[in-house]
């Protein structure tokens, strides 16, 4: 039977207790975040679903028969139908409201991970404008991630197919729009929420003096895309990858406060030789004017 040196055993026990204490503090912050983001996802999707459904039906408010038969003419006709700002107003307002709520969740999570007391409330005009610019980009035709362009693409393909369906064009198009609206609601929300969370996390880390962050899959990273990045440490705003990497991404940026800190889920002992230990600022940034 092997004998364990008492001093070694005591040292290992002390290390395990410290490890457990770190995970306990982090676990509380992450558990709180996961509960709130799940609730936000459900609420956002519940409100977004009818808006996306109405967006698909908007061009046909006077009937389907007026839509051109030719595919090129149909696309041009759809583009004109979506040019009116009033058409996308409901979607824009919803994006503005939920982007801000998700940003507040991200900022609060950053504070919690840093163990900074306080309530995060984004009132900074520059950052609020960035959220507004994002929402406007999403509802503009021809933009990088235009939700309207995707809607037009979908209908350009779906309407001709529905017209050839033996169950009738109206029923066929109704079934398509119902299914596609539900799919896109989840895809849109499950990309925009993590985008706003991660963006606000970086703002909070920047103004509270954090120099390094770690890519953290938060326990649920997808195997092919996210998992290989888990545990990677980068200078703040210097990462070669962004969060989210895909719709449904639940990864976050976790702060690295000192060399050898235990960070993330699954936990990682980070190595940043020479890193000066982070200290909480006397007056933490909580979302206002720095």
C-alpha cells in the first residue's frame, strides 16, 4: 500500500478547495446568465415570430394574383414592395428593443464574472448608436446581412413553386411561409442575442481595465465550429474569431484576470506569462459615459 505524504496531501486538498471556490463563484455568474438568456430567447422569439410572418405576407396584402409570373420581374416587384420604411418598421423597433436588452445582459454578465457589484444599464450614446446601426443594417436591402434580401430570395423561389402545387397556390404558400417564418425566427434571434451579449461584454471589459479574454464555449460549444476555440486566450479586441460564429452559438468571452486563473466551462487553467493581475477599478463602468 502506498503512503501519501501528509504535507503533499494537505497541499493538494488546499488547491482543490481553492479550485472549487473559483468554480463556485463563476458557476453562480454563469448559471444566472444562462437562465436569463434562455428567458430572453423565448420572449424575443415569441414577439419576433409574428413580425417575420407578416413580413413574408406583406407583398400580397392585395392578393397573390398581382405578383408577376416571370422570376426576374417577380424579384423586381418584391424589391419595390419592401422599399417602404413602414414595411419594416415593426421589425426595426423590435430589433432595437431586444438588442439593447441583450446588450444589458452581456454587460451585466461581464460585471458578474469580474465580481464587480452594480447593475449594468447601457446609456452610452456611442454604443447605443452602434446597436441602432446594426438594426438598420439588418432591415436594409443590399446590406451585408439583410433580412429583407433573404425574404425576397425566399419568395422568389417559393411563389412559383406554390403556383404549380396541386393543393392550390394560397394553401401551398401559407404552409411554406408558416414553416419558414418559424425557422428564421429562431435563426435570427439565436444570432442577434449572442452578438449583442458578446459585443457588450467587450465594452464592459474595455472600460473596466481587462486586458485579456478567453474564448469560452460555456459548456455547450458545437463540436465542429466552436469547441476547437475553447480555452484560446487573446488580447482584448485582438481575437481572430468573433462571437457568435453561427446561429445558435452560446459561446461567450470570459475575462482573464491573472496568470494561472481557472476560466471557462469546461474549466481551463490559462497561461499568460507576465500578465499583471487585474484589479477592480475604484469606479467601475456600468454602461454610461466612461
